[in-house]
């Protein structure tokens, strides 16, 4: 076993995330850690399996992707929507 264990702060610095990000990875089971008192310690080898995820929300789907592929046009959808609202 390795002699050196990392704190959540040190692991966060190595991964390029916040301390809370490391804590969330531990809670989700994505990062193995050992709880010592109220803190966690992490083996440096446990960081090797962590893949970085882009920050923020995933991008929205493009408008073209939202349209049906059965030949229906946007104008047809707009007209149908207007008719439903008029009722």
C-alpha cells in the first residue's frame, strides 16, 4: 500500500475540481475513500480512474433535432398549434 494518502483538498487540486466536487464523487461512489473521523483520505491511485466531466449543463438540442422526421414541416406544426389554441 502507498505511504501517502491525500486529503479531499489535495485530491481536488490534482483533479482540478472543488473540494465539494471530490466529496460528491465519494458520496456517489465514483471515488474510493476512507473516512477518518469527520474527514476522508484518498489513495493517489484512486484518482487514476476518475474521468473529468465538463462543467455546467449539457448543451440544448438544436431546433432541427426537435422536429419530427416523418416529413412534417415546422409550418404544419405551427398551424396545428394555432388551431388547438383557437378551440
